């Protein structure tokens, strides 16, 4: 089957934690889950946990987990599953061997690269962003939305977002703004309308869910209930802890990993107890506190160590990882964005994160910039090349050719060179012209080229449309939700 | 006067691009390429010291290759300089060389001044080196020295700086990193106790730049070239300090390309096979400005090589594939190094860092800020010098300052305030005499 997405299958592996260190963090996690517990502010979730052997305190909404239960429940999670696209050529096999990039999500502004100003995002922006992501093969699935619809009723924003996304991309959609049971049921209904019914949706899950946890050691009620709806329908879901070292997590990275692991693992255990075998994943966007402001750093070396270590932990349990990647704190697509994005992508890929969220936003996931998204796909492409490793065979060693050319010759005319030169990586936006050419052509750098590519996509690319009747059905579902959820 | 110690970091990560079998295969192919000399070349590399000291004028400025630490070196010598105030690059002057060396001396991340960073127009290499010695107490690694005559002159200068021939061996202030053309000069250095790293093609000629070949092919040729050079050096100076040079340009790979990064990771692994410390070119961006492209190229190269365990990552401060020096670029590359040094230091896992008691005390929904454990460890958290973490409106109000603006301010601050440990009048005069006598 042809494919229109371009995952990375890394041959390089980067272990930040030794096996004994993984074991130690795992043991500490179990100790915290058993002794301190995790807060689940949802009666439904607490009931599931209590019925399966957790010690539950309804007053504090805290569940304590027997260690055997954690291990047994985590083992039920499937090691492999498909996140389907509406277009089968965009299907993602989550198998621990491939890394898939998404866009970043939940931004609230759009950067207008024509006038250098930002403005609040609208439903139309969510739609445009979905069409844009649909055009980029290096972005495998749509996460978010990239920017939220702020010109619609707040209670049904996630559903308007979904309508904009479903009608503009045929790639897989992972929602991160659908919270609460009722909105979750509406979005599942929308996905089922596209898939041809709930059974078909279960067979080809074009939708998945991700929710944030509440650090330290807690979850949010509506988030829990939304993911339980996903699990009920066989849709993959996961929880994303974001402990800030020295704030909502210990200042030391190992301790931060314990907190994060306990949160992510407790979510997985809940889902597996409620619906054994349901597809699920760990998620994470760990960071450290900015010692100057007390806030989020939007990129630091510790983030990447935590990302790589968290991914190792997820894989220790045999569970896929969706890792916060790129998502620079920079305000514009310049030097700071380059270092954030380059190093974070490197760390995520070298640790084999299954899903990576993602490209396109500046200023700590707040501002959408299309040229920036194009530049980030170039970074992805570089990492893909490096992660592919070096093939060592008789053909690639080419001893005969080396002997033939000798020390003073050139390889340019060799048949061996012609056979392999196309394997050499080529840039889309990097400039490699000599200085004088670059000067003569107006000093056009990466941003200039990325802007040209972005403008071309925005102007000319059209995604595969949904059938008219499905579009009408989605509209009707969102209309109904607007009425039924108004004021809820 | 007190000097700031160099910032370095232990390397706890071990990024590998070649599996054990592939590594053995490339090594064996390189030995096969050397033919009858292969076994002897391998033996000589294994007998060479596994650590190499690149001496500074003071203990705090010593660099030790082969000790599982990563160090940063500048690029150079660049014939042109990008003016600090902006604008197009122009030919470098002696004043530019002074400024570049003084800035490198001031930056605690920079361990070695490779090149020297700038080649002043109309000056000889010994004259440039004398200025460089005066403007830094850190180690200087020459990369363009070729003739035996020049090498002898430089050796006399190095003895003058070190104090004596014996002290020179203990803390060699200068070393040589070069291609096959400099094998004679390298022998002069090696016999005197100055560290060298040389790449020769299997029969002693340089590998051809500009060739586009398979990475495996490039590695075989390059590895054979290093082993051949090492054998030649060890034959003339047994036990000489020799380091493995992994410069993608010498293997015909495009500067700053993904292939260049991959080559350097693999070469670092190959160096470990024969137990040699390794110096990589690292930061060799082809970009003409200190921008997004320069950062992506150098960030990848630095992280991959440092994570692979390379001892010295050089190239900092240059643009256009090493042809232009930029003070701002040097500061920005130092930040990239600092960032990566924290990454390759890895995650410590022990009772203290797991912090179970602190987690229990804070409990659910609490905050770690007030914890004694946090106060004890928060200074371990890496802090940037160039990143902007302000709110959008504050950033706009500040004139949208980015990393380049902050780097410019740091350059100005360092050059206004930094004092270099003086060489002393006697040494300065001696160096002037040697340069004048050489008349090269």
C-alpha cells in the first residue's frame, strides 16, 4: 500500500537510564502509588479502582494501588495497535519501532508572517491548520487542534475544533481538548459518522484521546471521564503528566521521573481495569522550572533527558509513548527555536518515542507559525537521516572502488557513486550556496524558503474532502451539542 | 590573577551508530586497505597513550582528552571576520585575531583555541601564534601548519611559553591537528612531546575533499588514513601523544550535513576501537549568518558527537564552513555546547535524586518549591544565557531581542572587562625574537 506519511524507524538507540536505574525508578514509583496514592476526582474512576482492589478514600478522592495490581493491569495494555487515518495510506502502526511526528497543539494565537503580528485563533484557523498538516508527509497525524477555535461557544469548542479538523484532513486525529463524558460521546459520534458506525470506528480508529494529568500525583475528573469514553469504544488514549522539576516535581530528575511515572502509569491502570486490553499510551512533556521566573522554561537540556528517560520507562512496561517534542519557547523561528527543536527531536527519536507532539507552535505552544512548522519538518528530516544509521555491507564498504580510485582520484565518475548518490540527504530550506551567490540573491535564508513553501501550501493545497452527507451529519451533531451543552 | 576554570562535563551517554559487527567490519576493511602495514598500524595505535593533555598556561586551563569528558574548541583559522556591529564579512586583521582570542579566553566553555580562530591578513603563522599566546592562557591547536621549518619555529615558541623543554612535555601549550601534508611537521611536534592528530590516506596522501561517497566507504578510507598517520608518528616518536581526528571535510562530506554528524559518531566509535582520544570538527555550519540554520547544524553535530563520547568538539565561532569568524557565533556555539554538556552528563539515579521523602512530604497537589531538597538541588538546574523566556508583550516591549542580541551584549561585556593572564615581558620578548628570526 502507498503511504503518504513518513515515520522514522530509528536504528540508533540512546539509553539515558541503565537497566538497574529503570528498575529503581519503577520500584520507587510503585512505592509512591501504594503509600501516597494518586488523586482521581471522578466517582466513576474511583469505583472502577475500588472494585479492582485499590484502597480508595472517597473524601480525599485518593486511590492507593497495590503493586501487584499495577503490574498486572499494565501488562494488559496492548504492545501494538493501529491509529488509523480516514485515508488508509495515513495509518500509523504503533509498534515500538516507528516514531511518528504530529503538529503541536492547543495554541491560541496565529502569527501572521506577512505583517509580523499575532492574532487570536478562530475555527477557520483550526481548519486551515488541518489542511496544512494534511499536506506535509513528515507530519503523520493531527494532534490538538494546533490552535483552538475561540469564536465558538466555549462548552462545545472541542467539537467545533473536531469538525474543522475532520473536514480538512484525512490523517489520524488525536484530540487533546475533549474533556468530560458528554463532549467525549459527541466527538466519538462524529468519528463514527465518518467511519460508518461505532463498530467500524473500533475497527479503524480514526480518533484517539490525550489528556493532561494534574501534577503532582493527580488527575482531572473530566479528563478521566473523557478517556474512559474513548476506552469504552476501543479508541486509544493516554494521560500526559507535565511535572516541573523544582515546582510540581522534585528538583532532581530521577525524582521528577518517579512523579511523572506514577501519574502516567495510574492512568493506564485505570483504563486497563475498566476496559482490559484497550489501546493506551504513556504521554509526557516533562520540564524544569525557570529559576528566573518560576514558570515554564519552554525548552532546556533537562527536558530532553527527562523525555528520553520517560520513553525508556514507558517501553519498560511495553507501552507506547507520546512525547512532547519541539514545542519551543522561542517567539520566532530563529536560533532559539532551532536549538530547542533540534535537540528535543533528537532526544525523542533516539529514545524511540512512538508519537511526538509536535511541530508548528512558538512561545511555549501558544502561537502558530506556518513557516516555523515547515522548518521543523526539515529538522525532523535531518534526525530521520541520522537515526537511519550507517549501512555496512560489501557494497557500501566499496573496497574495490577505493582501491581503484586511489589516494588522489575522485569518486564522482564512478558507477558506485552514481548508484548511491541519491541516498545523500538533501535539504528543503537550508541554504548551501556560496557566499557570493547568497549575497547576490538577497541573503535568502531558511526562513525565506520555508515561507515560500508555506505560502504555496496555504494557497494551493486541497485535502481529500469528506462526502457532503457526512459533512452535514457532523454539522448536525455539533449543532445539537451546541444546544444541549449550552451553559453546562 | 585568578582565572576561571574551563567548563566541562562527564559524558555518561554512549550514542552508537555502528553495531559491534559493523564496527569490526569497518575496522577490518581499513586494515585491509593498508595491506601489509595494517597490523603494525593497528598495534601502534593501541600502544599510543589513551589520554592526551592539551596544556594551558595555568592548571585551570588544562584539557585532558580521553578522560570521558567533553570539551569545546573554536574553529579556525578563518580568513574573514563578520564585524561585531554587523554587516558583511571582511578580511581579518591582527586586531580581529586579538579580539577573537581574548573572547575565547573569556568564555569558560571554550577549552581550546583551534586554528588560531582567525588568520590575520599579511601575517605569518608564527606571528599569529604569538598574538594568540598573548591573548589567551588556554591551549592553542594549530590546524594549518604544514612545513617542518614552521614546526621548528613553533616548537621554539612553545618552549618559551612553557618555560623549558621538560615543562613543555608536562603541559604542552600547543598541538597540531592536520592532514597528511603536515606529517613532517607533526613528527617535529611529536618528538618534542607536543600532541598531534593527523589524517593520511593509506599511502600518506590526503583524502580528497569534495568526493561524494557512501558513509561506510568514507569511514574505511578515513580510519585507514588515521591509522597510517598514527603508525608514522609512533615510528618516529614512540609513545607520542596522538589523537584521532574526525573531520568530515577530510572525508569529503558536506559541512554541517546529517552525513557529517553520522560520520563523526562512527569515527568516535572507531577511535575507541583502537583506544585513541578523539577530536571532531563538530560545529562546521555552512550558514553565512548566526541564524536558525547555523544553530540546527551545530546543535545536531555537537549533540551527536558529544553523546557519542568525542573528547573535543571544535569549530565554534565560525560560519560559511569555517571561512568566517563571528564573535556572536562563538558565544552562541558556547551556549550550544553548554546545553549539550548538560545532556550528556545524563541522569543520576540514587537515593538522594529519587527523593522519595520529598515526594511523600509534598504529597498530592502540593509544591516542591519550599522543600529543603529543592533548595539543595535547584542550582543544579541548567540556566541559559541567550534564551528568551519572557512573556510575549515583554519581549515585544524589549524590542524583540533574540539570542543574537544577547550574544552581542555578552561579547561587548567580555571584551570590555576580561583580562588575560599576562605572558610576562620576558616571554613576550622571546616570542617576538623567534618570530622575527623566523621571517617566514
